[in-house]
């Protein structure tokens, strides 16, 4: 049962004190003194804390603030519009900084209010109150973890605060991590917090000890306390979490409460959900015009990620093995390989003008040739990405239709039509993960029903592998990676010459690549690249940018400087609070 957000649907009919809680920003008044004074208000108040996980979601348009949208800044994703963070022009006044800061501190504020006032005011059963406080400490830790990932030291508020009290200076990055660990330790030590909820449990979706161990282990990774991280990840396994058998169907609503999903944003598809924020927006902003709801495909897959998916035998994919001479051609020339069969004279002329090497065009077998590039690859590629000449179960009008991604686009049709995008003048790799199929999986593009995972067991396994490898426990780390690769259906590490691990440094990069191919469109990669200090090399290498499938840039990236690894304190916040010291390199 999606109890948390089903409760949220009743908020509109509750007294004004509830509305004040949900509308409170970290610089406005705290919750009404009437909150928490009944059992029902206690339930609704805690629901309001969970609802802060959804802040940044905008069902009326693309906010750019949701977690999955952050992949556009990383190695695995991109977006069709130029981003100032990637073009080297972003400033401290950019709205992504101020909105993210305010949304996360709103979560802190709600958590603080609950942690302080539930014990003081709520008449609920003591065991329930203790569990709720533990859950809210978990949530406060989550919000501070997110803040510290980006700003590396922020003010710590452990009591509800008003606008005139928001004057603290920044705590150090280490101090914030220690606060995250302290809150999660309190949650873990609470006897009334269960280790895991089974599917269908009344409280499914609430935080658990397993989630707290997973999040604390992640904090320990940032602190480079590898042994403590590994110990916490082992406790997640002991709590009962495990991989789901099928990667492709893992991200369907039917399996959103499987044992792999440790903590998720719960989504429900209900009438009105598009305006009130109960569902997922991935359909709208990752789907296409051939997806139910006629969607926008704002967020796209980087060719860098597609090329990273290995062959089934675990060997690296190499374009020259499929298309000899490919790497020596210019990106513009390579377009020839991606052209559809039986081009018209006008299409041939247009491709020639764009620079395609048309002497290599095969009028009746061009499609079959390029399909070989995506055959016999890690099955996660086909599960995550709509590749050229792959089919997608979409819609034509309001009816189900199987469409094919072809270039250049010609037309939709009830049978045999082309996949229509919102970017028809460019040919991109498109997301398949979290894009719904046909007309029966959701009722509106603005509120998909599938939960969005914030922590899942594959993430824990690969963080566990990282923690083990950094201790020099190579064989143990390989075993954790191989659990993920076994489920994926790709050759295991150390099973062949191509997959032999050459030591700690080699395994470190293999683990990082495993995370890159496992988690696209899950809002993980950008934060990984920042943590590994690999963002500059992996995203801003010479010539990289927003790319079409054959590598031609639509926009080119420009690295602003090493200081951009750390987000600036938003300009509006330094104006409100003069005690906030700006991060090095940023100018207000």
C-alpha cells in the first residue's frame, strides 16, 4: 500500500495548520502550534515530511530539479537544450542552486519540526511516536546528505527555525557527514523501527533499518571509512534485501515493492495527480511523441554510455569491430551508417549536405548493418535505451502501436510507423527505463504510477564492492560486482581473458563503469562523478557535448574550472545570511 502519499491526498481538507506545514519554506514561519496534537495530525505531519522528497517536481512543466534529471550533468545522460553548467557560463544566481538549497532545507525544516514536537505534543502510541521520530531522523539525514554532496559543508539546524533565526555559519563537510551518521545511528538503534517491510505491508514505503544502514554506509564512503561502510552494507543484506531476478521488469509498477527496492519515492496515478504531485514525471520528460500523452524527450542518453555497454562476453565494445574504419571517420561522415533503407533522392541530398559519407550507404541493408552494433551486448543496454532501429511499444493516437526508431524520421502510423520525437531534426539515443509502454500503464503523462527508487540493493552491492576494493579485498569486491552482472546476464569478472581484473586500480574503474551502466535515469551518476572527482575527465574531455548517436555535437561543453565540482552558496542565500561564506572560485 502506498500509504504515505495516499495520506497526502487528504491534506487539502485538513485544517490550515497542515497547509502551513506543507507550505513552510526554511525562511518562513514554522508549523502551527496545533500540529501533532492528535493521532491523525501526527500521521499527516509525518506524511508532510515524506512529501518533501517530492519538492522540485513540477507537473506543469520541466523543473530540471528532480533526481533523474540530474543525470544530464553526468557521464550517462544529456539534454536537448544547452545547460549553463556544461557550457561554462553558470553563476551563483542560477535557479538550480537556489531551488535545490531551499527544497532540501525545507525537508530539514519539516524533519526538525517532527523530531522535536512528536515527543512533546503527540498523543499517539509511544511505540508509534518512537518509530516516527526514527523515520524523521532518517529523512533529515537524507536531506543533509544531499546538501553535503553538493555544497561540502552547510549550516546545521537541528531545531525548527524562523527566517530571522536562519543566520548560522556553515559547518564543515566532515561535521555534516558526522551529523548524517548520528541521525542514522539513532534510527538504527530505535527498537520500533523494522528492518524491512514486505510487499503490501500497511507501512510499506516508510524508512526502515535496512534503508538507514544503506544511507549510513554511503555517508561512510564519503568519509572514506571503508570498513564501516562495508559493515553497514552487510547489514542491509542481513535485513532481507536482495536483487530482483529480472533487470528489465524491475522498473515496472508490478515489481516496485520487491526486495531490491530499499527506499523509494512512492508514486500513485490518480485523477488530479498531475496538478497535485502524486505521480512520476518521467513519462512526460523522457518519453517521446510516440509515448502515451505525447511527451517531450527533454532528457536523453549520452552516446558515451551506450558505447560503454560491453559485449555479452565481457569484452569492451568497439565500433571498428562492427564497422571497420568507423573511428577514423569524422562524426559527420559516420551518419551514413545510421540512415534508413531506401532513402529518397531528397533524403540522400540532405545527408550528403550534412557530410555523411554516402559512398558507404547500402540502400537495402543499411538498417541491418547498424543493428549489428547493438546485438550481443550487455542486456541492460536494450533495457535502458531505445537504440537505432529498435522497436518501442508506444501509441499512435490513443491506440497501442509498435514503432521503430528510424533516421531520418518520416511519419507515424498505426502499423510499421516511425518513432516520433520532439527533436526530429536530430537523432538521439532515447530512454526506455521509466518510459511507459502502450496506453494501459498510466492515465496521464504527468503522473506515472511507478515508484522512483532512491536506494536499491544493486546500489548497495556496488558501493559494498567499492568499499571492499579500497581495503584491498579484491576477490570479495569482485564477488559483489558479479552478483550484479549475473542478474544482468553479462559475462562475470575473472571468467575470461577480457574480464580478468588486473588489480585494485583496474577493479576500481570496473566498479565505476558497472555503476554507470546499471543506474541510468536514476539520478545517481552525476553525484558519483563528483564524489570520484572524475567529472572533468569523463564529461568535459575535449570535443564532448550533447551528441547525436554518431557522435556529432549539437552543443559543445566547456569546463568552467575545478571549483565547479562544488556548488556555490546561492546568491539569494548569501544576501539573506551574511554569515554564509562562499565556496572558493565562485563570485557573488
